[in-house]
């Protein structure tokens, strides 16, 4: 068989091989394009889903932040109201503070003894405190403020109240004419003042009951500073919390004693 007779077979085989190669490349190209399209489609879908989730998260975060901000604003407002309530209650103790100023210049024991024997002395003290009724003091606003002020602010208020009311109790004893039966625990009041104002211990030792009234102004100043801390949201340290707890304990003991003995309600 000569070369010429092979040419058709070679040509046919070559064309078939070329067709197969071209077909394979075309299929491969189409498959690649199809896979690439499907991948891009899924990728874009995933991106869209991620963008949607990011938007949801941002909305949730924004809502949470808004809620937190709203709660903080409400808390700050309530703290301000509490400061106003406690200061208003302190102001309501003004008549008791006035009595404290009177009793600061009175020697309690001699005055009580004279009052027990002389109705005119009792009448004089009654006239000095005319219009004052300790049972009519409105101190109800203080309890509402307590949860929103610092422990020290509440303790200082309680100490102020106890110190002012001890003068009221002494006045009531003189007016009643029961004699110098000082039913108050002198040491308890002295201890309270020293615990509240430790730097005034020597002053208390020197002047005793006569000096308590003159420390009320300092207590007011301390309370105002504590109010500033409350409004600023400052955290109390351990020492301050412990001191406040001791002040409050001693104040409550004095005030409870006064109620039990009928000097206040």
C-alpha cells in the first residue's frame, strides 16, 4: 500500500483528533465559566447576607447603646432628685437646728434642776421654743432618696439629724420638769461626733455638748461635697463605706432611743 492510499486515513484521524481537542477545550472552558459563575453568584449572595447581618448587628448595637444611654440618663435624673430630696429634708430640720443653737448656750444639768422646781423656768423654755413641735418635722423625703445617694451621704445626714435632735431631746426634758435625768447617753453622742468628724475629737473633748451645734455647719459642707460625688457617679472606697456604716449604726441607736423615750416620732 503506497503513501497516497494512507493520506485519507491520516487526514481523517487528524481531523478527528483536532475535533476532540477542540471539543475538550470548549467543554472545559464552558465548565470553568459555569463553575466561576456559580461561585461568583454564591459569593455575592454570601456577601449580601453578611451585609444584612452586619446591618442587624449594628441596629442591635445601636438599640442597646440607646437603651443604656436612656437608663443612664434616667439614673442621673433620679440621683439629682434624691439629692434635692435629702437636702430639702435637711432644710426641714431647720427648727431643730435653731433649738440646737439655743441649747448650745444652756448648761443642761442646772437648767433641768431649776425647771423641775420652778414652773417659771419651764414656762421660759416653752416660750423660747414656741411653735416648735418635734413631732411635726417632715422628714419623709429622706427615705425616698436613700437608694440613690452614696452610703456616706446618707450617713452624714443621719449624723446631722441625730446631733440636732439630741438638743431637741434635752429641751423636752427641761420643759417636762423631770429634772436632770439626762436620759440620753452622753458617750453615744460624743462617740458619734468623733466618728463622723475624727479631726474634731479634741474639740469635742474640750467643749462637750456645748460644742456639738457648732459642728453642724461643717457637716452640711461635708454633705454638699458628698452630693457632688453622688452626682458624678463616683464609687466609694472601702474605708469610706466602713466609716459610713459605723456612723449610721451609731446615729440609728441615738434616734431609736429618742423614739423609745417619746421625744420624737
